[in-house]
């Protein structure tokens, strides 16, 4: 077994936590990550609302594999490799839709939405029971599981179940679902973009409370001028380690939340609507949970690469590396089904204004990530990143400490060190 040289360096007595920059640039680390992390962990596939009816399907790439996610006639969900058992062509070439069957474009083998081989041209050229041969059916991913409406896959045949894996992050996923009485739904389609940076830079960035005041100063200034005194609500809160590499920051902030925190920009009419939503939340969830849900923002990373940010809008985001210095990002907006047109408008406005690829935040974050990646060339394979902020603190970590990143990196290090070569 070969050693693993890109270990993190922890020294509690000196309040120091260091990450080797090679972890972001090394080809060997990249390949090891696929074996140790992406081929073993539970990975986000999609949201139930994306397949609202029997017969709905979508195709998606998860950890380099093309997948077909379907709902069959009885409403059951399936996740299969999108590759023909005949000679391997992608069976479904559409992004999404509704169909009771999928015909491979190469030789016409046709499969049901549960993956079974329904028919094939020239059947007389094959033995009589050929169609029922288990080898000739579409292959299901080893494991598919859901937490509420969030679906996950694992490419490992065995391992801990999803709820055990999610540990304390499960309750935060449930909290997102509780925004709505009738269920949450993905609004619009998928945003796709790529970043010339290592994937772990985006994991770090997604729950980095430290960078907001600096990187996003333009947005914060804009909020202040749009919302007056209320726009000056400080960024303040706490970081929580959710175990197994997952972590979250929970904090107050100067922006409006569709569920349910009003800002002057939304006018008096908007205030009445937000007040009504808040009253419903209280009746449904109790005062404490309603207050937390409505007033606090949450940026969470579920290890290794599911981001759920419940901030001025809700975004779900995944990102996979195709090389040490390149990642492909998918992002979705989530909102309550029953939301009024007025609030939907503000939710979408908030989403594109801050989170969209052309908003106030994402381009700034992408710039920061790409500058980090470029900066690593200066260390020529050496050098360390410092993520020790807050280690001196005896009390709870502040939202702008770096405890979240330490939780992520500790799990990353554990998994890579344990993986067989
Ligand atoms: S590869 Fe699909 S039918 Fe031949
Ligand atoms: Fe950011």
C-alpha cells in the first residue's frame, strides 16, 4: 500500500490547522478522491418535485456517471446507469420529460421506466427467454435512498444507511422541507456552470462566513441603501459541526427571507403577507422553530459536495471535479409549492440577484476560487492553507470562524488515508 502524503496538519496546542496546497493541485489526490469519496459516499441525485408524476424522468451526471432517474407507472422512483445493456450507448438522450419507455437509438432495444427490457428488434436472432436475462436489463445504481424529498445515491454496494450518514445534517434538511406545508419544489430548471478551480474550494466557500464582508461588500452596501436601517442588520451567528464531515453556519443577515423575514424593499403589502406566513409557521411548528426558520439563515455542506443554502432564497448545489483544477457545478432553486406569485417573484429576484451565475455573489466567489487555484502555482507543490480561525475560542464557534472547514477536511483526510491503494 502506498502512503498518502497530502495529510492535513493539526496542532491544537498551537491552535493551528493546515491544509497542504497539493490537495488542490495533485492528480494523484484527484484520482484517490474518486475512489475514497465519490465512489463510496451518499451523493445527491435530485428532488422528488422534479419527477412530479408517474412516467417523469430526468438524466443527470453524478460523479462522472450518466444516470437516468425515473418514476415508474406505480409512482416508484428508480436510479439507473444511463447505458444500454446491449452495447453501451446512452439510452436516454433527453434532459427530462415524460415517457413510459426508453428506446435506445442505436439498435432499438426498448426499456420500461423501471429499466426492464420490453422489446428488441430481430428477436428471432436470440434465444427464446433472452429478454428476461437479468444481464440484459438496465442496471440500477447499488443504492437509492431519500430523506424527505431529497434523493441520494451511493455507488457502494454496502455501507451505512442514508440517515446514519447524514447524522445531524438530516434535521437541517427537514427544516428546509418545513418551509412549506404542501411541500417544496424546484423552481425553474438547472443552472450549470464550470469553475477553473478545485472542487473543495467551493465546498469551503459555501459555508465560509468569514469572506462575506470582504468578497461581497458591494452586495451588502446595496442592501443597506435599498433597505435603510434594516439593511444594516449585522451578520452574526454560530457554526455547528453536524458530524461525518457535514457542517452548517446559522446566522442573522441584512437581507429579506421569503419565509419569513420582511425588508422595506417589499413594501407594506409585502409586510402583511410575510406577517401572515409567519403566523402560519408559528401555528404549525411552534414559536421557537418558527422563529429559527424565519429569522436565521443557514449555509450547509453535506459531505462531500451537497450545498443547501437557506438564505435570501434556497439553493441546492452540487459540484464534481473533472480535473484537479476544474469543476462542473449544478444549482437549483427551491421554494414552497403554495407560494404566491408576488413572493415567487421576490424569491427568484433574490436568487438571481445574489446566487445566480450573474448575481452579486457567484461571480465574486468564482473569482476568489480561481485566484486561489492560480495562487497555488506559486507554491510549486508545497505550501499550506491556514484554516485555524476560531481555534483559540473556548466557547461556541462564530459563524465566521473556520470550524466548518475543519470538519470537512478532517473527514476528507480520514477517508483518503483509509482508502486502499
Ligand atoms: S447499444 Fe442500445 S440497442 Fe444496441
Ligand atoms: Fe460567497
